[in-house]
């Protein structure tokens, strides 16, 4: 029998039916059997999914340009922390450090890079990948909480889609029970917090549909941004309340295995990924409650095009010697920016605190299309 199934059934026997968030938490993060705890082989071609850092180093390279601009917008302080939430295998951090060393040495001198990653298997992987950087002390493992008072850039790529959610329908809030070796669903009364979340950031569920409530993401975000000056950059697939009201993204839980959506989150617990699209309206509210100013949401395409357009993506092609290499990189870049790839389904939330409004607004990632217009007018 699947080890995690036995653990969850035991928990249900002791405590009664569990909320969906508890089920998702065990499936992804149980210390022994959880999907992210077991090994580091979930990512990339041989695994279950690709993230932008798996596609090409250009994602990290472009972000270096953006982080450098953010550091300058903060007045080029002597110390700045990048705190990466859910760092996975550490590929993004590696790309950022390598590229900053090459292209942004002044920014690199000020930089302390903190990786927040809870999976022991992934932490081991990160420590091996970034060994030299750990030895120099410039890269460390960090926690969500803020440890000193220098400016911070919180960065999260595909982090919030992996945070457990509640599932709510017109019948109430989902509970998972176990009967005859199977998980079965039942419904409990919706809590006041869940109802308030739906009222403010989502919509009332109609008959037969299920919506997600990301209370845990709200809490994680609030904990991660307890600083006075800096930025938040969240990249993920997701939606706004407006889109939900227009009938889209109403029920987005997916179980993913070997690059395909699997039938049910209750199959093979711990052996498949479970995700929910990110509610950006709720995340915006969480940052605003901490005194941040959230900028208008942009697509990953607009964001990366804004950063790369000035140099015609020279960062991507820099190491290519042969035409075939250029062609391959062009395809990878296309995947990151076009609607058929990740360009339109992924969005980027940028928020700032203690930074002049016009400095944030003129960041290249938020200026796609605007600079050409300005230059022409
Ligand atoms: C979908 S993966 C994305 C990894 C990486 N950002 C990337 O783009 O390749 C989500 C990551 O968040 C981590 N994670 C989830 N909840 C966390 C928490 N509360 N604290 C730290 N890491 C967490 C998971 O272990 C996993 O590595």
C-alpha cells in the first residue's frame, strides 16, 4: 500500500475528516512521503513539470537586470537581500549569481542571497549546486521572517501555486474522509474566514462548482514581507477576481504527473504534484495590508519583453557560438514569452515599499511598450 495513503487514513481515523488543505499539505510536504520531500526529481524533462528556470538560464539573467534596477531605485544601498521563496533546486539562484558576477559586479557586492526552501531533499540539492557560493557566505538558507533591517527583494517563482488551499462549494468547505481504502469527499460549514475571502477576492460558488480559498498564501506573504524598504516580485500562473467574475478560473486544482494532468488528486498521494492557480487579487491585498504599493499586474511576456527589449535579449544569446545553438536558445526564449508557452498564462506581481512611485513605475519589467511610445511622442 502507498505509505502516505496509510498515514493520511490513520490521521482521519484519529481526528475525523480533514480539510482539503490538510490533505494537500500531506501530499506535498509530509516529511517522509510528501511529493517535495521524497527527492529532487520532480523538475525538468525526466520529472513531472518544467519551471522557467528549467527552460533556460535567460530567465535568471533577465531578472538580474531587474533586480539591479530595483537596487538602484533604492539608492544603491551597501546591503540588499534577495529572499527567494520556494527555491526548488536552486537553479534560479545559480543563474542570478553567475550573471550578476559577470554583468552587475556592483550590485553583486551589495547582495546577500537567502534561499527559503522547506524540502530537505531539495535543500541538499541546493547546497551541492551552490557549494562555492555557500562557502563564501554570500548565499545562505533563510527563513520567511526578516532577520535584519536592510532593504529586501522577495522573489517567488511558482511558489504560491504549491501552497495548500481550501476548496469551497455551494455545499460548504471540502473535507476528506476515508472509507474502504478510498478517500471520499464530504462538506462542512464554510468558516467565516473562508466566506470573507470569497467575498473580497473571489466570488460565491455556483451550484456544482468549486472555488479555492488561499488563506495560507495570504499568511505566508504577510510573514515574508515584514520589512520597511524593498520589493516583492511574484511570478506564477493565476487570475484576478475580475477574471473569476467573468467566469474564468473557477476551480483550478490540478494533479500533475509526468507533464500531464492526472485524473484525480486522490490517486497515488505523494507521487503526483497538486497545484492551484494563484489568486493575484488576494496576494495584492496581502501586500497592501503590509503598506506595499502593488503595481498593475503584467503578463510574464510583458515583463520579460520589457526587460529584454533594449538589448534584444543579448543576455540569452551571449554564450552561443554556432547557429544551431542560437536557434535552440531562440526556441527556449519563445517558450518563456509567447502565449503558446508560458508568456500569457504566467503573470508577474510587482509591489514596493519605501520607494518613490515613479521609480517603481519606470522599472523595465513594467515598461514594455511604454518606452517606445515615450520616445516617439
Ligand atoms: C513548484 S516548486 C517551484 C520551485 C522553484 N521556484 C522553481 O521555479 O523551479 C515550489 C517549491 O516551494 C517549496 N515550498 C513550498 N512551501 C514552502 C514553505 N512554506 N517554505 C519554503 N519552501 C516551500 C517546495 O518545496 C518547492 O520546492
